[in-house]
C-alpha cells in the first residue's frame, strides 16, 4: 500500500452488484468551493479478470477508510472511474490550521 500527499494509490476492495472485487486504486480528493463539500474521485482497475462491472452505486474500501460512491465508465486501459462526495475511502491528513 502506498499513501502520499496526493491522495491514495494502492489496493482496495470495490463492492458492486453484491460482490467484492479486489482492485488497484488511484484516488484523490478536493474541496469544491461551489458546494462547500469534499469530492473524491479516481480510477480503479480490477486485480483479476472480474468481467464487466455494472455501473452505479458502490462501496470502496482501503485499509484506512471506506466510502460510498458511484462507478462510472471504463477507459481504454480497463480502469473504471469512481466518484463520491464526503469523506473519501482513504485516510486524510489533518489540515494545518496554523498560518
């Protein structure tokens, strides 16, 4: 597993259509000033030949956290788009409030 200042890259488990699918995830998050909420997003690639995954509601879990979101389109490299709003499915560093 690899965590860095730019989100999360590493193993995760995607629950979609009632089944758990091991995936490799590359995720990030940012605060959207237009709605005042934290939006997380990224791509996941199934670790095994999972076949085509149905789009729609998902749960994504890493060692650090879990979150509900949505599974979107697949790109030409077999990676699925994932998005969500609120706490992301990876651990966040506490913000530095000392200016």
